[in-house]
């Protein structure tokens, strides 16, 4: 089942006797398990009918035995196993999963990896319950996720603001959701979030960030690029070189890829480069300013400074700020 389907069923009071929530992205696992923990039972029912185990400190046999207990003065009992990936011999739960008790809701929150799909446990849960695998989102999918998340709260966001948040926060959905919740509370003047709102409430500059540096380099605007990189040097904790290198690597790799696309229509470019259609024209204009040969050289420069930032072939007394300035100079010349 998909995340939305599971949550929809839960809100309608449709429950399954056993849930295996697994995968690399913990956000969806937490949302489902937290909903079950907070909403299936009343506060009075929870005292006798809700148990939380932690994988590292738990025994599958005791979990199975607890799952076979009937609820007291309630229709259901809820058993949640958090950090189930640390549970020793989780396969021991297979016999219970083959004949689960209908009045029990057993939730296995198995984060960051998956149980072998060929195992008896997974096969039994697929037959009698729900197996949900939470996939990690790639960075290019994050702006659309942000847009959808805000729409559910009757808010919207500009493409620039979504890209800015992605560049600043990365792909940690829990962290992103937390910041978006803060924005929804803080933004009073509009229900459309802009880069200005992000600068005011989160602290990332709307003018001095990796996205603006990309734009400056794409336009070969030497003055603007140097202003931004000087700002980075003055604020190293917010703008470490590794973050700059990673952002520029993905940017210039997309420009390099553009040169070899057979179909250069706007829709095709957006799909192939995995960028929002709003930004396609900027990418096309930037690609035309850099030849494939120069872009190949730039990618080499970025790899070189990634290594230098980690201490390889870098003079001992050179600061991170100086490395960033030197890197930008080489890219532009």
C-alpha cells in the first residue's frame, strides 16, 4: 500500500492486525506510527491497551506473546515496536504474523533498511497486514514534495522559495516538514511563501546562497559571484565548502548533460535534467555560455576542491574561504 492509502484508511478507522513500516526514509514511517499511537485508542484505553517496545531492548517472543493478549475494556490493543531494525531475530515473529490476532494492531517501525522480501515474515505480513516501504526522495523531487505538503495546509510556495529550502535543508523530510510548520505559523501577511519569508524566519539569505551563486556563474556575472563567495567565507558555518561544491557539481553536471540531449524542447529538458519547468530557460541560457569542454573542466575543478576541502593536496595554512574563492576564480576563467 502507498502512504496516502494507509493514512486514509487509518483516518476512516480501517485497521490491519500488523504493519511493517520499513525503508530508508524515516519520515513516512514516523507519520504512520505516530498517527496509530495517538489516535486509535482513547486516552483511557491507552493505559491498559497500548504498549511501546524499542527494538534494541526487546525480545520478539515477548512482543508476540503481548500481541496475543486480548484488549481490556476496548475493541483494540496497540503494540508499537520502535527502532525495529535493532530487534534481534525479528524472523521469530513470523509464526504470529501468519495467524495474527484480529483485536491487536502490531506496528513494526523498521527504519533505514528493509526486511528480506523472501522471508516468511514479510510474506505473512503481506497476506495478513500491510507492508509499506518508505523510499528516500532524491533532491530533484523535494521542491514538488514541499509544494504538496503546503497545499495540504492551504498554503503555496514560489518555485524559487522551494528551491531555496531544498538547497538549504537537503532531503531530510522530517527537518523540512518541521521548518515548513514553523513558516506556516510565522507567515501572517500571505498564504504564499516567498524567499523573503524564508530569509526572515529560517535565516538563510535570499541573496547569498548556493542557488544565487549558481545563477551568477550561469550568467558569468563575476561581480555577483565574488560577492556571494565572499559572504560564504564570512559565514562558514552556514556555507561550508562541501555544500557549495555539491550544489555546483549538480548544477554544472546538468549543463553538461543539456549539450547532449537530442530533444531540447522545454518539457523534455525539464524531465531529463530533473528541474522545475520554471527554471528551464535559465539552464538553457547558462549552458549556451559554457562549452562541453569547459564544463568537463569545471567538473574536474569541483572534484579537485572537494578533495582539497578534505585535506588532500591542500596547503596547510589555506583557509576554507580562500579555497572557495580560488575555486570560483578557476570556474570563471
